[in-house]
């Protein structure tokens, strides 16, 4: 069982990366609406157990226009790895 599991949703938009919903240990979830012009969304997760800290990013949604997603990833870089 995880001692700590926190996550942040990140949305890639034409303006860059925008923070979305979050989960903070002991404080619960903070829900936020997705930007209407997002092209993709990822979730960055940190899971801490007795064996160490595991970090993970996962694509959870995209607009299916791969060229647009790739263009913005080139411009703004990969999903932020921060809570």
C-alpha cells in the first residue's frame, strides 16, 4: 500500500502547459475544469512507498490531431514533472 500518492493533471494548450486538477495527501482532490482549447492532457503522479519514490506521467486524453500535439510538445516541452 502506498504511504503517499499525489497527482497533478497537466493540459497542453496553445498558450503552453496549464495546471488542472490535483490530489494532495491529507487534503484530498481539488477539481478544475479542463481548458476548452486543450490539445492533450497528462497526469503526473508521485507514489511513495517503503521501497522508494516512483514518478510517472501518463497521457490521459488527446484531440487526435497528432501533428498539433507534436507541434506544441516541440514548442513547450514534455509534461511538467511537478505536483
